[in-house]
């Protein structure tokens, strides 16, 4: 059976992953870099992508105050084809946001979202809030990722910074599975990414007034 070259497979997976993540956020937009690894039948393929993302949070809160941080991305579309190879779908996307230091988790909700093939869910465990999208998101389709609202309680002092989760391929902040069709062959690839560098999205000072 003829196989894809490593470089071409990297382009296909990068195209689908990058398109899924592209967009700007509602407040405090920033372009963060992700280091990614695609697990393929041709071995591990490494690549980088830039994600338009942002978050909003109060600049100052009082000790013990309950407040929200909000993370949101604009609508986008998944490519139907990359370099002549059909992108069938993306499934099992997980995007993680850790509960910041000097705060405690109160709750989290999702609002909006469309074209995702399933109802997104949010859960919190072990100090990490995770958005999960089972999909499938078909190739060529438009979509809107949901807005994440995390309710936190401020600690006694210090600063609260919102970041995305991730420090290595063993501790990723983003996972997804891309399915590519080439002639009569369907190939699936698991992708894991982490922000590098992991730049803060918001900064909130805890200050008694």
C-alpha cells in the first residue's frame, strides 16, 4: 500500500488542527504558540501552531470575593481538504484551563457553541476545568466553540492569573483526533498540544479596598 510522506501527513494534521483553533477572543486577545505531537502510523510528528485566544477577568477583587473569568474564541471552519487529502472529521476535542493559584473553584458553565456534532460539556477535577467536544465536526463545516465561564473565589492575598493547561506531551492542554481519507484509506491521528510558552491570559490582584 502506498503511504503518505511524513511531511505531507504533518501538513494535513496541522491544517485541520490549526483551522479548528484559529480565531480571536472576546477580550484581551493574544496569539499563543502550541507545541504539538501527532501520533500516526508513520511515527510521532511534531509541529507548532498559533492559537488566537483571550480571556477577561476583573483587574482587582477583594479577598474572598466570587468572580468570573471568561474564555471565548470566534467562529471558524474546518477545512474540507488539505493538499488534496480529504479531512473527514475531528472528534474528541478537550481543552483545559487550570484553576489559578490563590483562588478556589466554585463552578463552570458553557454558553453558545454550534456545529460541533454534539453538546459540549464542562467538568472540573484535580484543579483543572476541561471543555469536552465529542463531535464529530465534519470536514468543511463551520463551527462555534462555546464560551467558558469559570466562577472562582479569591484567596486572601496575591495575584490570580488565568493560563491554559499544559507543560508537555504527557501533560497536554489540548487533545483532538483527526480523521483523514486518502484514496481508499482512512487514517486517524491523535494530537496532543501544550502552550509553549504558557503566557498568562489575565491578571487579577487580590486587594482589600
